């Protein structure tokens, strides 16, 4: 029950209400259980996956491709993972950036417009992005600062939906109008996230309120670090690492939960703000965007309970306890290990690990980095042995992302919002693709497995 409900009711009334709610909960659990054997009987692809865990084909896209297998002799075999944005390997994109600092902006252009920009196109794009990187004092005061709480994903949803009322043309779903809205959201979401965090710290933790406006000429990564930090300072490597992290999270095919949500909700013909808010709601879940925080919490637990971080036998023994549901959250999971698509390796994890090492060297945190490396190597082997798997278990991008964010001084409350900030260009590209190409609302089927019963009048029940 909410705090407001508690304030309005006496203890006796609260007790009676609690009893009634308990009875309703019992009725709910009794009436909604479906026999799991029926999923086999009707060949239902639970979670839109086949029996091997592979996603069921539900659409077409040109925006990004996730590759984990290669054809050999007419059959697919596991291969090192590759991620492509508009047909270009992400690793090549990152390597090709060199010292350029607007990597995330270039990738945003690529995802939305289908090609990497030349210098003139990038300059024009950066000018537009810079002009849109503002919220307005009234919105910050009346929306961002109101009803602050520690879950910044909730604040993102609320603020994105409220932006609808600040838009002179919110409902038009022409490509031109949706493009304008998408570019605004790419630039406004970082401000909403940072300001919401500062509001939470001020109103809930009694800290000094700090609001710093973004600076034109800085990249999105630079502005985020500058706005978050009290002194506004950051190193070139810190900005580079955050830029790379944003690039790696910008998109991941059309089948991940939040991007599929974008397609589903867009297909109904609704407005951009509703579609993006729905995608943020999907990413908020711990099975999707919240996984990096789970990894971070797990490592906090490991650091507290493994005395010698260099002793691989001690590490393995503790990881076995995690797998056997004896310690940590007792879920039996080593977070950050395994992926629905990738088998031998997650290309995003490999790239981010490289930058995590460079940042750890700058921060003097190599002991922590080598602990992550040992856990990664040991965990994959243990999971395969304990679960009797023949498929390789690799670390995914979440394994190092929380560690990277921590080294950058980004608070845990912003781990998942940072994922949302990175994913907005991908969601926007998929929304535009759905609007331009699709003509039907996405409507999968559900098989009814209940019974048909006659209506019974109230007096006879």
C-alpha cells in the first residue's frame, strides 16, 4: 500500500484492507496459472524464441545486424560475434574514429540516415544537435524538479511523456516531424537524466543543488561528464571511453526487447513520445537494461568475500556458491555472462574491455580490472560444467559497462538511464523504419486455453 493510503486510514481499517487485498491476491494466483505443458502442446514460442532459444523472425530491418554464426558446409556453426550498424562493422567504426571526439554523434547520423557523414554533413548535423540541446528553465523547474526519486528511468518516462505537451505538433507521424522529434529527444534525454539525478540528490539526500547547462562545441559524452561533476573537469580518455560506451549501446538489431517495443508501439500509429516512453519502460527492467547494475552489485559481493583476488581457486569456489544459490542474491546466476544471440564472444564486450583496461591504468585500478578478467574466464567454464552446456558461454557487454561507469564516477542511479540515452538513436531509426515501411499493426496471436462456462447469476454463486 502507498504512503498516501497509510496516512488516510486508521490501523484497524488498514488491517481489514490488507486482509481483503490478500484474498484478492490468492484469487489472482489461483486463476492465472497456465499448465506449462500446454506451451509444448500448441508449439508456442515462449518469449518469441524457438526451442534452441533463437528468436522467431518477426520483421525486417536494415539498421543493425547481430552476427554470431557462420556458414560452413551448408550449416551454421558458432563464430566470434560481430555487430553491424547500417552494414558497417562497429569495431571498424570505433577504430576509424581515431582521435575524433564526436563518435556517438557520427553513429547517430549513421543509424538514422543510413550512411556515415562527410565533414560538411557532420558539421551541419552538429550545429542542429547543439541548437536542440536545451530544455528551458520552465520545463526544468515544473517537470524535472517535481516528484524526484532515485529511479531516474521513471523520471525519463515521465519527462518524455510531458514533452508531448510542449510540442506544437506532437501527433503528426510524418517522417519529417518524427525526425525532428527524434533529434530533440537524442539531445534532451541526457539533460533530463543528469538534472533528475541532481534533483534527487538535492531533495531526497539534502545535497547542494547543482544545475550546469551544456556547452556548445562539446560532444554529448563530454557534456555529460561536465554536467555531472562538481568541478566540471574530465580527461580526454574519460570522454573517449564514455563516447565508445554510448556507441556500443546505440543499437542491437530489431529483436531486443526495447527495440521490438518501439516497433510494436509505433505500428499502432501513436505519437513519438508514447513510443519512446514505452521503450524506456522496457529497458527499465532488470532482465534488459538493469543487468549492468546487477553485475556491479555482484562484484561488490565478490570483493567482500574473496580474500585473495589473485587466487583463481578461491574465486572459482565462490562463483560455484553463486551458481548453487548459496550466496549473493541466491538466484543462481553469474550476471554479465551469457547472451541470447552471441556464442563465442560479444563484440561489444571485447571492445569495451579494451577501453576498460586503459581507463583502469589511468585510474590506478588494475587490481579490479584483473579480478573482472579472472571472473570472466572462470565463470564461462563453470557455467558450462554446472549446467552441462555444449554451447559456449561468453561475457556480454554488461560485464564491463558498470565497471567503466564506476571508474568514470557515474552514479549507479544513472547506469540504466545511460543505456537509454545511448539507445535513443537506435529506437528513433527503428521507429522511422517502421513508419516508412510497415502498413499493418503488429498483432501476434495468443491461443486461448481456458474453458467456456455459462454465466451464473449473482444470487446463485
